[in-house]
C-alpha cells in the first residue's frame, strides 16, 4: 500500500458499511485499505482505493440525506468492459460517447450517491477549442 497525503477525497455516509464496501469492490474494483472499528468491533470507517489518488472514506451513519447536487467523477480503464458488468438497477445514464472526448456513464450506489465513470477516447480531435465547441453544442 502506497502511503501519501490525499489532496482530496470523498467521505460517504452509509447505513450499511459492509454492503457499501462490498458494492464498491464488486462493481468498481475498489479495495479496502484500512477499517476503523469502535469498542464493539463494528466498522465505523472504511478507507477504499481504486488507484493512486482515487480514495473514498465510507462512514457509518444512522441517518443522512443524499442529494443530487454532487456527482463524483471516477476515471476508469476499460470502461466498456466494466459497463457490461454493472447491473441495470445501478445505471442512471448508460455508457455513451460524449463530445468532450470521453466515454461516460452515470451510476448510483446502494445509498443513492451518483458517480460518473469516465474514460478518455483517443481521437484525432485533440484541439481543445474544437472539443469545447462540440461540448457547448451538446449542452445547449
């Protein structure tokens, strides 16, 4: 395990930390690095990592509200293969090519948190302004 100061990471509250940890491992390939436990030996925090600087902290909580105001983007490798393995009930927006030179799909976890999985597409259109013009057309 590589140890470093994380410049940014998400903390996600969850009512069932074991279920959430398993979901992130099975659906996206995250690994648990460390679990904090309370005096009753119950997991209260699980530090997950997909790759360097792709860290999540799952935090046990009895009550919380999940909104749609934040979506976490996660850079993936081999997204087409990963997308085929994600059960339909978790898919919010299916895999599609976006004009900003990316394949993307949006999914939700068992708590309702939203994640956009993204992978860069290698195309001849590497001119930044061309990509931004295409994106502007797409978003209007």
